[in-house]
């Protein structure tokens, strides 16, 4: 397998160059309302394409606002995917409120690895580098909240 895994932003940032970031802060209009369940949906197009990255879900995509941490996130249901441009060599996800998410990473050679992310009460970073490029990330059998996606075509 030709993957390197990272669990902290600083190490990933050191191993890469020219990170592009996609976050979901501009998806919601009202961030001041405290909702009863602390997460309220805001439906967005499915698939959603931002900066050449395609976000897709089996039924719907929605952004949410978590009042506890004052942050917007994109919600992924089981079997949702993120597809990256051909030149993508590294990807890092900032995940929040993620109970036992299984994430499958596939490179452009067709190789894949799976890992588990568990950060129910906090934010966690999970990153991957492959010389063969990162083609997709799939959220397998679990709901996942993504606060940011970092990606790059340049690695050291």
C-alpha cells in the first residue's frame, strides 16, 4: 500500500505544500440561533462541487450548525463520498462529533485502506498522502460531520 496516514494538522502541513481548504462556514445564513438539538439541516445541492472536489450522498447533502462549538459542518450519511481531482496527492479532513466513523480512502491506482475515526466530543484531524494520488474518500456505514477538507497536489 502506498498511503501515509496523519492524525494531526501540523505534521500533514509539514509534509505538503500549497494546501487548499474547503469549509462550510458560508452555507448557513443564521448562526446565532441556538436550536433544540444543536444541529439543524440546511439542504444543499447533491452532488456539490467546490474547487474541483465533488461531495455526494445516496439521498441528500446538508450543512448543519453545531451551537456547542459554533461551527458549520457538512453531514455525510453512510456510503457518502468525496471525489478529488486527478492531481490530488494529499487530503486532510477536519471531523467533528464523529462517533465511530469508518472511512475508506482510495487512490488512483485502485488501492484502498480503511480507518476508524472516533471523536464524539471533539474535533479530530485525519489525513492521507499517496504518491498515486487520492481519488476518493467514502464514509462507510456511519454518519460523519466534516468541518473542513484540505487537499493538495504537492507533497514533499
